[in-house]
């Protein structure tokens, strides 16, 4: 664990050094220096105007995530349990997964208009597919011997679901949730950039329009820190879950 | 129920796997008659794919018979797992998300056995199966043979009256296999349970069982039931006896022909 933390510290220092180097190499205007960017983040956080935007993004993201997780798990598990529909649905899901979701955006805007619902839906569209695919495979690849064992040990349906099905499928389902988390965040922000008057995505767009490099970098840094932190935690859990299988 | 009474009876037991998605149905087993006597050690040998695991499934109530009837302690088994049956499967069925200890205690806890009793039985099984040093290990950290021992222990702690084992020592080396055989004999004597052991190792069957059912190539039926005549308090040292060689020789004379059939080198029309 100690060497682990040291590795992470070294990595952060290296990234900061590269960043500083790039800044000096490209000259002012294209990038802001690390220190200036952190200072700008602090100033942003000190601005009362900033918080409603952050709140807007956070609530859009959480709603999108809830929908993606709820729908993804339900659809994925149902498809996994029902062999035939799973086989029919899999190529469709994979196709959905690989098309750029931006192409769907006009349709989403048409249906939901500009504002909260559109970005929630757009975020959820990004996250739901990987969650469904992983959940489907988790259920489909469940070793039937575990169910036989549950029968022999005289577990009822509820105990079988909780004590056998859930732990047996959890590692793979969790990987789906981790991937779904990242993509939902991307989707929500994209939604905000093009179809919203509020939120971090909108701020980012506005800053791009005004060519405010410091604001762009500061918001990006904030988002990166958030995404990396959560994703690292999820990765650690994911790794722990998979180590036993 | 006294020793010597019929514990399990099979009459005309047949199982046909229905053909899924245009495939031919597979007639896997039977018709087959058998009577397991209370407290006996019965072994089943037969060529690969002859329906041994299928026999175990229908006996345990995990699959229903296509035809015929099975009674366990006088009550018909029909696609429902009755009380008092323990099964060790051919595949590794240990739960990878639980430690060795929690795996073994799983069935007891699910059936609300009191904690002190769980402790006592699990400790006993741990030392019996030589897993004492691995209480907190996860199955991924164990060898295949050790995982199989976890599964055996998980079954034994439930103190079943009928124990069905499907090639439980398949992943063990020959020496450990013999020693585990000794343990199994000891357990069988101690618990006075009825044991049905499926194995592909003829020497294992010959050494452990009171009676050995020799199965034909698929669809599996009993060609002959060989009585070993071993004393109750036998152990692995009987492999040195001349009768042992005679029994394995007898098993092989049947199985050579059936195994060739199973390999398709002399397949009779179905
Ligand atoms: N779920 C199934 N669906 C269709 N056919 C099956 C199924 N399970 C087994 N069979 C067929 O039934 C036959 C008997 O299988 P079974 O697993 O009982 O053999 P076995 O004697 O246990 O073989 P082995 O010694 O290799 O374990 C085989 O021909 C197999 O192909
Ligand atoms: Mg088998």
C-alpha cells in the first residue's frame, strides 16, 4: 500500500511537470500553468455564481446515473436470464454501444427540448448500454453448478438470489457500473455543452466562446479530478471483487 | 430405519434430454433398476458419457426422470431435492466469493443451525479434510483438489443420510486419492450413511465399495453388479490383497468393451 501511494504521488508529479513543460514550450495563451489553474479553481469555487452551475451538473449526473443503472441492470439481467432474447439483443446492444451517441442528440433535443431532461436522458443513453451488456453477460455466464448447489443446500428463491446469484454475478456487474459511471458523466456534460443554459458543460461552452483559457482549464481540471478520484475508488473495488474469481 | 433395508430404489429409471433447437434428443440413461441398501457403500463405474452424472442428478432430485420412479426412504423423488441427501458434484462448486470456512458453514447457516453447533461441525470437517491452515483462504488461492475437499466438507457438515459423490477425487494425485479414500471410508463408518460414489478409477471403486455397479455405454444401464465382500473396517491396504486384483480385472473386462463403444470405435445402432 505504501509503494502504491508513492507510485501515485510520483505519477501526479510527473503529470504536473509535463503540464508545466508544455505550458512553457507553447507559450502563453494556449495553456495555463498548473499553479495558475489551481488558483483559478479556487477562485471559481469562491464565486457564488459558480455553485448553482455545479449543483445543476451534479443533479443532472446523478439522475442520469440512476436511470442508467436502474434500466441497465433490469434490461441486462432479463436478457441474460432469457437465452433467446439475449442472443437477439446482444448485436443490437453492441451496435448501440459503438455508434457515437452525439448522432442521437438532435432526436433527444427534439423530444425533450433544451434543459434538464435532455441532458439527463443524454447522460443515461451513454451509461445504460455498457451496464446492460455487462449485466447480461454476468447472468448468462453464471455457472449452473452454483444454482444446483443452492438447490441441494435447500435455499429458497429469495435466498438463492441474495446469497448465490448476487455474489456470483457481482464482479462483472460492477465492472459494467464502473464503465457506465464514466460514460454517463461524459454524456451528461456533452448534453450540457450543446443543449443547456446551465451547468458545468454550459460554463465550459461559454468560456470557449469567450476564449477564456483559464476558465476552460480550471473546469476541466475539476472534472478530471472528480472523475479520476471516483474511478480509482471503483477500480480498487472492482479489482478486489475480481481477485477472488 | 434399520441397516439392511432398502434406502433408495430405482425402477425403470430413464432420462432423455429433450432435443433443443432442432437437435436430436439424447437418451442418456436407463431403463435402470437398482436398490441401495441402507448403510452400504455403492460405487458406479462406467465409460465417459454413459450417464453417471445424469444418474446423480435424478437421484438428487435435480432433474426429473423421463420414465420410471425413484424412492428415497420410501418417498418418491420427483424433480425436488428431498431432505437428507448430500451431493458433491463433478465440477468445482465451491463459492469463490466465500472463504473456506464460510463455504463449509454455508449450508448450515442457511438452514439456521445454531452458531455453536456450526462452529463445532465446521471445525471437525476442517481438520478431517486437512484444511485447518486455510480457514480464511478463498477458493482461488487453493488447488483443485483442495477446492473439492471444501465441497466435500460443505456436504458432510449437513450430516446427510445419503451421500452422492461424483468423481470427488478426480483432481487429486493417486496417493492423496488413496488417503482420501481412507477418510471417506472412516466417515462412512462413523456416520452410518449410505454412500453412492461415481468414479472412473476402477481401483478406487474396488477398494472402497461393498458393491460396484458397472454401467454400459450410453444409454447407461447396469451390466453387472460386483460384490466385493470386503469387511466393514477395511482401508486402503486391501489393494495388496489378491481379491483386489481379481475385482479390478473383472471391472475392466466389462469396461474395456464399453469404453471402446463410448469412443465410437464399435458403436451399435441406437
Ligand atoms: N444438459 C444436457 N443436454 C443434453 N444432453 C446432455 C446434457 N447433459 C448430458 N447430456 C448427454 O447425456 C449423456 C450422459 O452425460 P453424463 O454427464 O451423465 O455422462 P457421465 O457418465 O457423467 O460422463 P463423464 O464420465 O464424462 O462425467 C452424454 O452423452 C451427454 O452428451
Ligand atoms: Mg459425469
